[in-house]
C-alpha cells in the first residue's frame, strides 16, 4: 500500500529554517544535497511508514506518533509523523538533540 504524505505548515517552517541555517553556514552544494535528501527521506514515508519506531512523544498524545531518523551523528534529525488511514502527516522536523515535543 502506498500512503499519501502531507507536511503540516509547522513542519514546512521547520524545514525552511533548516535550509536557511545551511545557507547561513555557507554549506554550499553539500548542504543543498543534504536538504534534498531530507526531502527524499520524508517522501520515503509513502512506503512502509510503520517501519519507523514510536517516538517518545507518542505517550503524550491521543494518537500514535512515530519518527524517522535522518542524518548521521551529530546531525541527526527526527521526522515526527502520524498516520490516519492511508495518509502520513509530517508534524515536525526536529534536531535529535532537542528535547521531545511536550517535555
């Protein structure tokens, strides 16, 4: 089964902030390629999203929250998402060192 992937406005703002940071740090082509690969990782949720483990935040919400880890230490990002029917909703994109949402 293929899922539709939708990104919330909040997650889009977070992705834009990551790209702005990469540009401000003069990451150049490497940063842009990293960012496009982040977008590819998000789109990969269309196939087998349940391959991703439950996020620590899941206990604080009335619905299941999972996370896809993207990147290599120390630059790992957590793509937080939930599922409803055959739609995956990307809720947040957070650096792995940040505290879980709701804590």
